[in-house]
């Protein structure tokens, strides 16, 4: 039995990870033309420090991850350039409506900063579906630490064991697993995520309502 469904945002509600990664690659190639997209896969779904440490290792020019990140952000704001309606997964509203019709609560738990979360939700007209919206920016430790999911369950007033998490990345899945939650992982072969800890693996998000009904049976 479950009482709530918790969604990750990047890679789930929006297909953003590849877009961010392409911009990261363009920056890296200015420093080291030999860097490939595959060299930066470790940035996907990672904490700020882990992601930019991956960038620093790929570039290998002696700059720290903090220096590289500051330079990248000073050059451009990739978030303001993003068209979040273009990369929004169009099946999401119907899925959220279906879950809500079953009497379940909906929450969002994303490592992204709240300003971007709210923009994605509002621009795609789905903010009203979520009773709880949590940003990982408020915690000292990012996914794969389970803190964000423990906190989300607490805000929902639901036991962790009665939450289903929709994730895609290795770190996100690990965080939900450590929190003691059930996990449905969206398969994305582009980034070679380890999804072995997930209870369910989905080819398409349209499989979510079926999984939810099984857990309610």
C-alpha cells in the first residue's frame, strides 16, 4: 500500500539532462578539445561538487571544480536560456491527474534550486498537483544521501515505506532506496545509469499509473 508518489524533476518531468550536458560539453571543449560527452556523464544526477569535480577531471587543466563552475556561471546562465515547455514530457499532466484521482498525494523532490523548480511547474501548468515541493538546495548533503526523501515524507506526513518515488539517475535511486521508499525508474540508456536498486524499471512514464494501482491492490 502507498499513500504518496514523489517525483524527481530533471530527467523525469523534463528531459533536461541532455540539454544541460551539451552546454557543459561546449564549455569543457573550450578548455580541452579532447573532452567527450561520455566524459561528462558523471555530472548527470550528481551533487554540485560531484558534478563539477567530474568536469574538472575531464578537463584536467589544474583548475578546481569551484573555479570552473564560477567561470561557467559568469559566462552564461543556462537556466534562463532553457525552454522548459519544449523539453517537458507531454504525458505528465494526464499521469498526475490519474494519480490524484486515486486519492494519493503528490510531491516533488529535486536537487535543482527552487526558482527553477517553480518555473518548470508553473510554465507547464502542473504546480497545483503537488502538495509538497522540496529543493535539495536546502540540505547540506545531496542525493544519494536520503535526507531529501526523509524530509519530503515528513512534510507529507506519510511513512517512507508508503511512498513511491519516480526517479532516473543512479544517485536519485540510491537516495530513495536508502530512505526505504519504493522506486520506479525511468530507463534512459543514454547515461548508463545503475538502476539495480529500483523496484520497477519503466520504458515509458505511461507505466506509472499501472504500477501505482498494483501497489494499491
